[in-house]
């Protein structure tokens, strides 16, 4: 983690509850960072089911390829994550290192390697060193312990790279169950150190097909609605594990009335983690919500909202606390989705800026600017076509972003 | 124009030749700027044909809408351009102001308003003031003169906004004809002051359908292959006029052997102007050529090249002269076009970085970094699928970009 904590960070890391069956360990392996844990293991009990969502990058990393390959089994006994080295774009040697990692973890836990999920985050183009893996992964065994609050905190710190704070969230699931997640990421999504990773655990019993359906829905409404710089990592991964250790009936069908409850709870954790990633956006000084309504469809609304949220011109204006709504019009126009120029309505915070295709009578730039001086900013746009709506979250684009990304690695 | 000239600017404005039949005038109207000309008129002789290519923005400006409406006539007697006010997102009042501008120009030239092309560039959301138009447009008549070198220079300066230098180019056309172009733009394409405008003139006689075909082809190979910040203006416009004043046979068919010669010449002027716009990219310190080969199609190659050229992470690395090729892999991966990870080859300048899906044996980061210290940078990527190829041009992303765009308007 970097020195200065983001001004948008939560006051403290949350106190996360144990998830029955989950045991955690961290270790200072020294892949890149010194004097901090950079290796995290979550051991999972027999019967654990797994679901995963991965980067759409066509140049995905060796660990992502490994996870994609084992996911159809639907079972899991561990997830291991290292920070400092992404093991991405490393060819055959990277595949071998990934397989070795799974074998080493499997050996200490007495499970099959194909039940071991992998994640690596850090520099692209360097293979994970096999010697170091062989020396350090077995040491994790001695450190395994219950998933109590401190252990979650240590695990969340071990997976960080350029993050300025560790990220965790929890919520009660259906019945007397628990959902806990940890995540890392501080750009959406920088290719080197700012890959987005999320690991979510529940003690509910859920069949793997139902678990996958729930995760896909929750990710679509959370991690897939944030953007920091429009870039996509080779390693983005969200994994969800269900240990079945709670005293609750198994969730085996999406038509079970508890399914919607489970998805809603999962969304709470996912959205909390996703918002924390935006709050740690590289150089961010504003947490920005963009809401688009009146679009031809919900997908069209999301495309327009992301066009606004990804526009460097909108983001630099927000950094300057400048109510430069012309740049919002520009972003709507370039999104390529239907929008009625003559019905377009734009709000900056509570202040309506435009109405009927021009500046609203009585629009106050002072009121709009006052809203932009806050650290949490809302932009709302109605494009006047139909009922499609979507909300996305982003941050501003500052000198800090250039500083971090033009400076890193040099 | 701004104070400091881009470090990538040409040494001087070129000496542009007259184009038979074209008369030019500029005037200090005072739409926004003071003590500089901000209104430019090119009067065209009877028989002039016109072609145009406009922004794809769905929120296009009133002048763009006006030009689109009159373009099917295929004839032109004038083009008038003001800087400082884009007359965009101004509703009915903007349409009225646009029509008034055309009428005022038509009156001084004794032509029909529907032969008067319009362009406005500047702040969005403010209607062109009718009083000021009525007071200043007629004054242009007294200033009309031949299109000699100084007049082109004055015209190129009058259309500038955040540009740090005026942009012009010329080339010989088929036979003894001439093609001259002027342009403005310093972001691709900022919504306020950095709209891209290009006005190109030839004394060849060309029928309007052939002229349109030639312009579409030339723009696709030039203005549509540059990117500064991935944003799209509401006002982008390229217009081409053929006066027919040269002593050469009319070009009336795309199967005329001189057609290819004309298109090639037009591309030379268009690409020269497009490169000048990139060289004036907001905050740019590097002129960057991105060449992609081995793609599934030429369009796929262009998509991948633009993904690289638009990536904030690639652009900040270039600003830092950091041979961070992992970010190029990331950009290829996110482009969504077919790429063979295991055949991907990347060059930074003359230095081949990767081969066969990993770092090349003998790759020298020193040699790659040495290339990045130059002000003209070349990135080449072969994605190993088929024969599709494309080249695009962009610039780096620096603190200067943030400075200009977070500071403007405040």
C-alpha cells in the first residue's frame, strides 16, 4: 500500500464476522514488497461450492486462465493470492508457475490442486519465481487460523498493491447466515498494480449453479458499474465461495424465495466493496455518482452513464469543481445511444442545469458549483427517450492520477 | 490562442498558395476573444461544389445541423466561422442565430443563404448573440481579398480557440491544380474550445458526388485516425469546396484515372492537418504513432490501435518515458478484437519487446527507454491473427492536460 491514504477512504476497516469453515493465513513471501505480507490463503472446508467472474481481457493472466478452467467443477478447497507480481503475459512459464502454486497449496491442505483457486496482482510480464513459491507457500500452513476480525483485516492488507487502504464489507444473509468480502483495486483497472480482485465468502449452503447465477447478477450491479480510468486489467477476478457451515437449509434453486434475499445481500457487500475501490481511485478527490434515466433501455442508460464517467473532460472539470455542463452534453452525444437533444435534462446535485435542450431559466451556476465543492458529487441526466435507467460510480481525474501512473515503475 | 506554443509545433506556418476564386476576410467581432480576429469568411465563386463530414455526436450543434441540411444541394458560395462560442445546445434560439448568420452572409455576397456553410467553435450552451452578428458580419464584406499566403495565415488564426498555433497545409492536385486546407483543434475533441474544424479548398472542377466520395475517403484515413483524449465534439466539421477556377478538365467520375490522384493529394493535406492537431494536443509532449498489424481486419486493427492510443495508462507511461509495455498488453486485451496472446509481438521504436507471448530474449529496456525520450514515438503491435493493419496518431497524457482542462472556464 502507498503512503498517503485517499481522502475518500472510510474512517476505519470494518469489524468483519467469522464465516464458518473459512480459515485464513498471510505470509511475507517477498515477491516484490518487503516487510509486509504479500501472500494470502483462505482454506475452505469440504463441500464448499465456488462461483467466479473474470476479466473480459483477451490477454488474461495465467491465474485467471487456471480459475476459468477449474470453475466448471463447482467445488473449492482454497483460494490463494499474491501481490506484487501478476504472472500475466508470461507464456508457458506463467502457466507452469500457476499450476505449481495450486499443487503446493493442495499439498499442505491435502486436497486436489483443481480445487485451489489462484489470483495474482502486480507487475505484468514477470513469471512468479518457482523457487520462492516452493519456499513460501508451505509456510502458510502454520499460520492458518479462524476467520476472525483481525484475520480478515490482515488478509485484506496482504492482497493490496497501489491501494491506499484495505477493503472489506459484510452483511447478514438469509436466515442466520453471513456474507463477508474483501477486495483490492485502486484504478478501474490499471494493468500493473491496480487489478481489481474480490473474494466473497458465505456460510450458507448454495449449489454451484445457483451460486454462479447470484454472483453474475451481483457483479453486474456493482463491480461492473464502477470506472476509474476506463482501463481493463488482465487479472480482474471476483470469486464467491459457499462453505455450507451455517445451520440453514441449502439454497438449491433460483426460484427459492430466499434466492432474491441472498442476491440482495450479495449486492450490498459487492457494491460496498466496489464503492471502496472508487474511493481509492488513483488520485481521486471526489466520489461521483452518475445517474442516467429516460434512455431507450437500461443497457443504453449504462452506456451513456459510462461515457460521462469515463470522459477525461468531465472528470477534469469535476476535479476543478467547475460546473462545466457542456462537457456532460458532449459525453451524452458521443455515447452513441439515443438521446433527445431537445428534451435533455441535466442536474448537478440538486440544481437542474438544462431543460428542453438549453440552459434552464433560473439556473444558478453558484448552486451547481457549491455542490461540486463537496467530496461526494451527483450528476443526473434524463435523455428523454424512454424508461431505461442506470447508475454508475466514478471519481475525478487529477494531477494525482498522472503522478501515480507516470511515476510508477520508473 | 494560448500563450505557450506546443513543443511539437511546426517551425512556422506554411506559405500557402492562392486557390482561384476563393476570397478571404477576417474580423474582430468580439464573441469572446478581444483584440484578435474571431470571425472568418471564405467567399466562393458561382459554380463551387461542396462536400462535408460532420461529428457523429447525437447532440450536434446548430451550425452542424444547418450544414447537414444544405449539403444535399451540393453547391456553396461561402463558409463563415466564428471562434469563442459554439452555438451548441442552444435549442431553438441557436437555430435562429445560425439561420441569421447565413442570411447576413448571403446578403453581403448576393447569394442564397442555403449556399452559406457555417461553423462555430467555443463555449457550449451560449447562443450566438443576434445583435453582435448583425453588427459584425456585414463588416466582413469590406475586408474580402484574394486568398494569398498572408490571408490564409490570418484565416487560420481567426478560427483558433485553445490551439497554440494556426494550422495550414497545401499540395498540388491533378494537372495544374491546388489544394489548400486550414484547420483548428487541440484536443480530439474537447467540447468547448477544442472542436476540430477543417476547411479545404481546391480550384479543380469536381462534381459534388465525386467531391463527397473523395472527402469521405480522405477523412477516414486522416482526421478519423487521430485521438487526443477520446472525447468527441458536438461541432466537429470538415468541409471541402471545389471552385472550378483552374484550367483543368472537370472530375466527374470516381472511375476517372485522376480521381485516385485527387484523393491521394487530398489525403496528404488532410493527414498533414490532422497531425498538426495531434501536435497541438492539450499538454502534449510526444507525437505518437501506433501501428497495429496482424489483425482480423483493417477495422479490427484500427479498434486495437485506438484502444492503445486512448488508454490513459499507456499515455501517462509515454509522458514518463517509461517503457511500460504491460500497459500495451492491457490495451490490446481490452480492445475486444481477436488477438493471439501467444503470438503477440510489441515494438517500442526499433526495439522488439515481446515475442511468442512473453518478453523477448535479449529485450533491452534501455534501448526502448532511449526511444521514448524522443519527441516522436512509434509503437508497433502485431496481434498474430491475420493481415488487418491500421495506423493512428495520438499524444501523451501529461499534467499539462489536467492543467488546461481543469483550469479552463474557471
